[in-house]
């Protein structure tokens, strides 16, 4: 007998614990079992389909079950599925590393692999700290982060984030960090440009660096978009000023491009819009086109050199993951990079981003929308109780959930962040699908703000 949604959901709830979920909600909020995917669409067991407006947690770039990526993984599986990367190597990881060094900002010349974004952040934090230890700067033990930032949920990554919903419970387990106000342009004054506001906010970061650089390993930022922090956005000028200040004070810059990399903000990497190279760049999510778990931390020869010494000096970076540099993930990533190169994706996305902006523009006049903001293929709509003051709706009212449920009823997967509805679709979305996606969300916003 063919499986049904009800059958799969009932079996699921007997054995699974889902991420980022209050499981009690599923006493009244049905799970959505998915049987297959094709392009921007997900299909359930009962024949309904849903446009994946959020790329299944921001990972899918070129559509579900993309044949070019799937075939590359299948071919690799017939040759080598995995091999230890300590003392051994393989061609896919070498080729991928060569290509990443070529396409990322200048100076990033060394690739260290993990299998998820949080782990890539842990690598960067540990490498930065360890670098200063190896250089004899043992007083450098702290990190500076931005308010409203998010970098993952392992303990180091969680510590350098600042979204209370995820962090507060685990406070006693976390290292102490320094936090600078966010350059998030939602808070700019009337008539103030985003660039001017981001520049003004940098004064706070400059002061922190002036006072604490002697004890700081690195500053950690999500370039241009604080994704889990309600898709708040800022101007590239902040990154330029930050790079200059980090250089002046002898502090590393860690760029968390896990969510914003691979074309999401309109350039292949968000740092390009500021014309900067970080000391560490963390990548995951879109790295494999959403096919398999893989992450990488890129860094410089200068940092690599601080660990390169005789064994007896005990300077090596003793950090590992069992699936480091997995050949299947590397094959998926190589196929993903081929699509970027062969299909002129970044240029084509400019037209799609413009179509998205056009479709969402009327929402700016909605009486309960405080802002419509966009960087490339990421667009967010912030619902507010009072448009004039931007007073938010109480989080307890869960108005975003109304939009989510309306979306599912009408064939669109939206997963709002609190009162923020956002779109981060796969790049294979068509203009008509963009219009449909935004129209369904607009109806949901009307329902949620009645």
C-alpha cells in the first residue's frame, strides 16, 4: 500500500525529535511529509506540491534533485565514497580546494574541511585563538561579535552569536565575548542612508577595538545580512571600515558566509561588495547546492604558517571530523561550481532579483509592514504593529505562523523568522513562480495582521 502523509507523520512522531521545533505544536500543527522534489517544488505523499521559497533552510541553489549534481555524486559513489583525510588525500578534495582558492577573495589559500556550518565556525575560532598562542600572544583569548548575529549552535559558534532565543538557555556553558551594536539599517533615522547609518554604527566597533585589541583574537561577522537575526541587512561600507580597523589593531577578521555565500547577496561572496579579504571565510549550505553536508574554512598562508613546524614543537592544529573532505560532498560541490561557471548564474540572478523586488514592492505600502529590504536573492518583509513607530507585534502572538500556515494551504513553503517573512528561493525559480510566491505571502501577511 502506498504511503500517505498521515501514515508517515504518525510514524515520525513516534520516533523523531525535530530541530528548532516545540514538538508539542505537532499535536495541532500537521507535519508535512515530503516524497520527492523537483526544481523549486516539493511534493508530499498525497499529491500536493509546495514551492520551496526558503531553499530548505537556505541550502538549495539549483533545484531539488538537480540531475547534474546527482549524476556527479552517483559517479563518485561508484569510485570512492570516503577515505580518511589524515595522511591520505583524493582528487575531488584537491580539485575543490584549488577552485575555492581561485574564486574566493584574494589571499585565502588554505582549505580546512568540516561537515556543517557550525563546525566550520568552530574551526575558525579555534584556529584564530591557536594562531595567537603559537605566536606567543597568549593574552589574546577573546572575540568580538555583532549584536543580533548568529553563527551556529555548537558551543563556540553559539557563544559568538547574539540571538537570545538560541543562546540564553546555554549561557553558563559559553565563553564570554565582546558585543558591538549591529550596523543593521532597520534602525536608521528617517532620511538617513543605509551607508551613513552603517558608517555611524562602526564608531562603536572602533571603540571596542581601541580598548580591547590587545586581548582579542578576531572579530566575527556575517557579511551584509544577519540571516537568523531576522534577515537584518547593512551596507558594505561597514566591512571596509572593519577590515581597515582589524589590520590596524592586529586582529583577525572572520567572515561567516555560510548563509550568504554562493550568490545569495548578488555577488558570489558578500565580501566582494566591500572589496575585502577576511582572514578566515566559512562556507557551507550552498557549497554542495543543497545536496550533501559539507563545510570549509578558508584561511591565509600567514595563519597556516604559524602551525607549520617540527612535530616536537606541538604547534599542529589537532582538530578533525570523521567525514572531513568527504569525496561525495566534494563531487557535489564541484558540480555546483560547474553550474555557476557554465550557466552565468550571477548575471542571470540580477534579473531574478529585480523581478523579486518588483513583485514585493507593493508590500512597502502595507499598513503593517515596517520595511521591505533586499540584498540580491534575499528579500525580507518585516511585519509591525505600528508602521510609524515600527513597534513590533508581541512574539507570543506568533503572527509569522499564520503566514506559514497560509503558505502551506496555498502551495508555498515559507518559514518566517518571528514577524519577518523572507524569500531565499533556489536560483532556478522562474518569474511567474516569483510572482506566485510573493502573492501567497502577501495574502498571508494580510491575514496575520488583521
